[in-house]
């Protein structure tokens, strides 16, 4: 681009270049989100993941992480279908790149935290809460308001995909809660998803549950299946320990403050 040419010719200082890239990222939202159905989101993801522009996000504009996260969720399945045989790899790559940026940003946002709960913490209860908050945030966002319905659909598919990786038999009522739906809505939604996505699953109406298909797993998949619960428990334990450490520090600071007041 013209700006990168100016940087390479030393006509812009590194600090000025960082500022200009930050402005370019903000202005690009108008272009990419207005062209979201014609490849705009894929172009946004490509630009935001470029090292120089990723630095601009983490340094100057962590709030833009909301739009990167929304773009990844909205076009993840589209990119996977386009990639055909390597679809799963492309999907994992998108999420891995996103979580890397999330780790470098100190930004609190329901959309970002929703993905963080599923991909990093494996906390479905918190993800359910964040999903409800996402709908309110989306409807009031200038760029995302028109994508609210599609985002909620893709977010529910994302929850379902992650939940199915852990459970072979899923209670419809419990799944409905995690999808912010009642049992009947969840059943209709899953029926449509199974039909359209050709998932290897069926609904057991008598028991009110979804039974995932019994496909033969490779040795690698069996190992991953047996260690997945351990990963989830480890993440939960780490989160609990972190909470305990934070609480202990707060208590220590409180005692020190009281001691100083007494003196």
C-alpha cells in the first residue's frame, strides 16, 4: 500500500506509522462490513491478522478485537466449506490465530469473552451467559446490528460443535439452555442443523436427547477423546486456583491497609 511504501522509504516514523495503521483499521470497518456478504469479512480477517496491523490492534485499538472475533465466527463455516478437504484445518487455524490475538489484548467484551469461554476455558455455563449478552451488544453496534440474527445462529452452531466434541449423548433441555433456547426451539434448531449440515446424529424423542453417530475413531481420536475431560478439568482447576490467588491478594492488601490505618 501507499502507507507501507512511505514507511519503507523512512518518510514515516514507526510511531506515526503505527498511528496511521490504527486509523486505517478503523476506516476499513466501513468497507469490509458493508461488503460482508461478498468477501469483505475474509479480507478483514486477513488484514487484521497481518503482523503490523495486529500490533496496531494490541497496542492502540484493542476494542477492534470485537469486530475480528465477530468476523471469524460469521465466516468460519463458509471458509471451511470453501477449503473442502482441508476445511477442519482452516477452521482450527482461524480460531488459533484469533485466540493468539486475544491473549495479547487486554479487552473485555461479551463477543470476545464468548469465544474465550469456549476455546480457552471450556466453560459452557459462562459461554451461555455471554451469548445472551452478545445479542444485546450486537443490536446496538453500528457495524454489527444487521448481522445479529446470523451471528446468533453461527454462535449456536459453534457452541453445538464444541459441546459435541465432549459428549456423545446430549440432553435437549440442557443444550437448549446453553443455546439460549427452550427445549422445543432447541429440538427444531438441531433437526434443521442435522438436515442442512449432514451431521451424523439423531434425536431420541423418548429420552429427549441428541445421540451423536457412532463412527469408528482412529487411535489418535480415541486418545484425544479420553484426554479431553482431563484438559477441561485442568482448565477449571487453573481458573479456580487463579481466583483463589486473586482473592488471597485482595485479602492481604485489605489487611495491610487496615494495619496502616491503625498505625
